[in-house]
C-alpha cells in the first residue's frame, strides 16, 4: 500500500469495489527491469493492464510494447509510442488484423506455425518474424503452455518458410509461464532456443533476437525470488547456451511491471456459517471472479488480503464473490485465514492487484458494473 493510494482511498466518496494503480510504482518497476536485465529491451505486455495512463507513462520512458490485437496496437500508438516500438506477439491472428496492424506500421510479428507465416507473407510483406517455441510452464502459477508455441525441432522449418516467403526470420520467443517462481525456468527454454539458432544457421539463416517473454512475478502471498536473481540466472543461461555469441534479447513483462502497483478496495457483504458449529466461515465480498479476480481460477493466484483487524486472531474462511454463480468462489480448497473480528460492512484491501484484473471484469454479470479503475 503506498501513501498515495491510501490518501486516494480516504478521499474517495463513490461506493463499490475499485482498483487504484500508483504510477510511481510502475515507473520504479520499469527502472528495476532496466537494472536487473540491463542488456534486454523491455516490451510491456499490454494485456496485463492497458490503462491509457500506464501506456503513456511507459511510452514516455522509452518502453516498447507487446500487443495481441489491433485495438491494443491503437492504444499504444495513441499513448505516443511509434510503431517501431511494437511487437505483435499474439500467434493467433486474422489476416485482416495483420493487414490493419501492418498499415499502422507494425513490422514485427510472432508465429508458431506455417499457416500464420503464409498470412504474414500476404498481409505484412517483408516483416520480421519471431517463432514461438513451446514451454511447459512448470514452476509457474499461471501457465501459458499448450496453447502456444511449436515444438523446438519444428521452428527452423517455420523460419525457413518465412525466409522463402520474403519475410525476415528474426528470432525465437517463448514464455516460461506467468508468475514463474523458478529462476532456472529460462535455462531449458534457452537450450532449445540455441538449438533453433543452430538449425537455422545450418540452412544459411542468421537469427538475431531472443524474446525471453514474461513470467517475472509480482509479490502475492507466497514469497518470490528478487528480480535481480532472475536477471542473473537468465544471463548465466544465455552464456551457457550461446557462449560469446550472445543474441540481442528482449523481455515482455506484464505482471512484473504492474502487478504490485495496484490495490483493490472491496467490502464484506456477508459472513455466514453453514451450521452454528462450523469452524469455517463464508466471507462474501462485493468483488469476485467475474469482476476482476479471474486469476483465482483453480486458486492459482493467492492475493494478500488486508483488513483493519489484522492484529486479531484469525480463523479459516472460504472467500467468495457476490454473484449468483457457484463458480464465483475465490478460495475454498485452501481456506484463507481472516480475523475473527472481521464484520459485515468492513473494507478489505486486496494487494498486488494491478495486473490481469480490470480488463478481466465482466461488463455487468448479475448487474454488477465492471471494476472501476483509478490510475493516480
Ligand atoms: C501475457 C504475455 C506476457 C506477459 O506475461 P507476464 O507473466 O504477465 O509477465 C508476455 N508475452 C506474451 C506473449 C504474453 O502473452
């Protein structure tokens, strides 16, 4: 909780849950990446939080952007970044979307199959192509595994097709899984990446860039290693697999740039027990899975929750959202300890909620409005 957010919440008069993001924290995080990974350019993964204020701040700091759609591309351009600072990282694109992005000036695209290369050759001729390879996502809390990326052995074929189609085979990308706890997760992916570089070299194609993806954690309930340790482990892995011929590298943090910059204030709507003797209480908040806390699916992300009674004794609770859908339960398998003195009407603070919340909120399921966001 920053002093600026505390002041803002004190003065806020509207009702309903809200997310407050402190731009000072986003700036610090950006500078932190420059320090921990000094040789890697930062491409902010816009999907984590596309608030215009965040995009403008980062554009002004010289940051580059990873986008997944035409409207994210337009949002980045509107924030003042030129198209040369955009990487279109989604491997799943309509040809019409590629054509629009290309007309807007974007010339760097990710693919993971031949059909996508063919689309690019037609809709974005001459562009640079990065091939995404598969990563199993182990060690991460929010894997991005099976849906994306070709088997590493196949990547050289895809990049060779790009070459033959008049595109520029530029490099390899992967994503080790979001909220990755294991700093060594990049090592295996970089071993595969280096083999793709060699495979391409044998075919006379020189690759120049490795996109190291995201995966850098925010601090939730569980402890995470420091960003510095990630930087060091990645550098060691690059040296091990590429020797002195180090490729150019980029990183695409989403969560690591904005996660800890935001706090959700919510309210306790109801506290019940299923029978008078039950030890476990059910605590219903005015925010749930449908209004910003989608990453509690499978209890993947465990947010720190603060109350005004935090010095009191705690007891295990099931925490749920307010909607009439039984999916809308945040923590049940692993009950969440909350103060026994917590009462209906109390405010609670859900920390590290700056990433993957506001845009995950439904437009009005069950009549609850989308999560209100303030960027200060
Ligand atoms: C979502 C995404 C990211 C950001 O991942 P984080 O774990 O939030 O840092 C980066 N790259 C791509 C291609 C993504 O889809």
